C-alpha cells in the first residue's frame, strides 16, 4: 500500500512527466509488439490508463473526471476487442475514433493546465512535451480510422498498395507531420487524407508558435525577476 500511495503521489506531483515518460517509452516498445495484437493491446491499455491518471491529476473537477471515464472505458474495451477479434472493420473504426477523441481531450486538459496561470512549474514544462506527443497519438488513431473508411488513404512502402498501414507506420506518419519535418516513404493517397494531414501540420506549427513560445517566455520572465 505504501508503494502504491507513493506512486500516486508522484503522479499527482508530476503527472505530465510521468505521461511523457510512458509515451516515449511506448515509442521504443511498440516495434517489439506491433506484430502481435496481444502485445500492442497491453501497451495501448497501459497508455490509456496513464492518460486517465494524467487527466485526473491536472483537472481535478467532477465534470472533467466523468468525461475521462465516459471516453476512457470504451477506449480500453475496444482495444481489448481488437486483440480478441482482429481485422473487424467496424471495431477498428470505432476504436480509432474513440481513442482519437480521448487523446485530443487529454491534450485539451493539458493545455488548460499549462495556461491556467502565469507561473510556470517544472511539471508544466514537461507538459509541453507530453501534450505534443498526446496530439501526435490522437492523429495516429484518427488516421487508423480514416484508412478504414478510405482503404488507400495512406500509401506506404509495402509491395501491395491495398495493405493498410500498421500502427507504428501511422504513428511515424503522425510524428513526421506534427513536427513538420516532411513526409518520407508514407504519403497520403486521397484528397481526404491530405486534408487531415494539413490539419496536423497546422496544429504542429501553431503548437510551437503559441504554446512553447508562451511557456518559454514566462520562464525567462521569472528568471529576470
């Protein structure tokens, strides 16, 4: 019980740092689990649970907590369903949209957390990185739903163009788009896919221009005082 209590205190004191560590750790672990649905399910469920803890820590209001539970529980359930019966288009579609909504909601909660006052804490600095990765995850799940609706929405390096992109490929596409480093071997194949790619490019550009610049400005102002 003491260890559990200490772990919860760490999450409450540094929720963004814990979330960022889990997200970055998942990037390293995913290549080892992407080939098996069970492995990816375990990593995805852990990620959703950590997201829920982060939201509970940064937004301690009953309404926000209810929204987290209402969206988070279906996300976990759909992840398990995907592992039990993979390849079902309806489940993949609902899972993609549900996860995207939950991740975007978490990003909004982190933004509210960072903009709540004019004093930047250490955890709010970690939140700049955590929020960025959360948005990238949200778009990756959105892309997974899009390629169910439009099978050739995204084209990768696979010999068969009709082969849907794996989760790791979608996450890689999201990160390259979000960071505006340019598309590589994965490109949008339809006009609908290009429209969502442009939205993520705009989100990445505005994130650096507005969020990161504001927090760094407040941090420098504090040191000057």
